[in-house]
């Protein structure tokens, strides 16, 4: 969570970051209620995201974050970015033979769990939501955090996904200074009880 925030702080050009989880975890949105997730604390690490959205169970999923500076031409409406990102996921899955579609409309909300409720432009496989995301906009840019789960990604999915978003992709590492700044934010914010329980 902290690295994603730092990437948005330091955003100079659009970037996508992929990460996985080495044990079960749960993230919930900035506006979420801690009371909705506290019963999971004994089984999973629990963290409040800086982005909105519902409860996401992590473990087997592929998680990504996209940052776009406000000065970039890709900085469009939130819905446009959401749709384009999920269209790119759909195209990348198609290279592995997975036939998916984008939800036309939001399904009725039945749970605080993100993957129980598809919203418009979420990725569906056999009618089941397999990719969703949440966003945060600042004066500096936009952060979108997304999760892809319950679908076979196949080989080279990350490269196919990134290539669908931009023809000028290149790999880079996160510098030590950004990691150090992220560690500071993690300690002062995301790891604190005050942040976790800021809304009961």
C-alpha cells in the first residue's frame, strides 16, 4: 500500500506495478468500516487501502497498481481509465484463450466483498467477476489498484497486459529512496491502529 502511495507522490510518467502475496491477506477501501473486516484478523493480515472500493481477499490473486500523472494525456475521467484498463486485461486474457467480457451495468450489491458485486466495466469470466479495481485521484495524478483472481492467466500475462496499455513499455526497478519513503509511510500510516480503525 505504501509503495503505491509513494509511486503516486513521485509520479513522473505512467507506470504499472505488479505484485503477489506470500500469505493470505485482506484489503478494504478507504471509506470501509473496520467492523466489516475485524473478524478476519485472526486468519489474515488486514490493511485499509488509500483507494476506495470493497473488501478484497488476497493470496492467490495477481495485484497491480497503475499511476498516471495529471499532466499526461492518459489522465482521463476515472471511468475511462477503469474501462481501458479492464479492456486491456480482457485482451491479455484472450491471448491465453480465456474468453471474458466487460460488465455492461452494475450488479445488485449483495456483499461488502468486492468480487461478489460486479460494477460496470469489471471483467467477467463465465458470468463471474475476475478483475476489479479502485482509484484515488489527487492534484498530482491517479492511482488505480486492481486485483485479478479465479482465472488462469497463463504465461506472460503481465507483459501482454502492459503492452495493451502502452506500446512503449520498459521495465524498471523501484529505487532505494522510494522504498525508504514507503517504509516510513507504512510505519506511520498503514501499520497503525488509527489508520486501520479510522472508521468503525
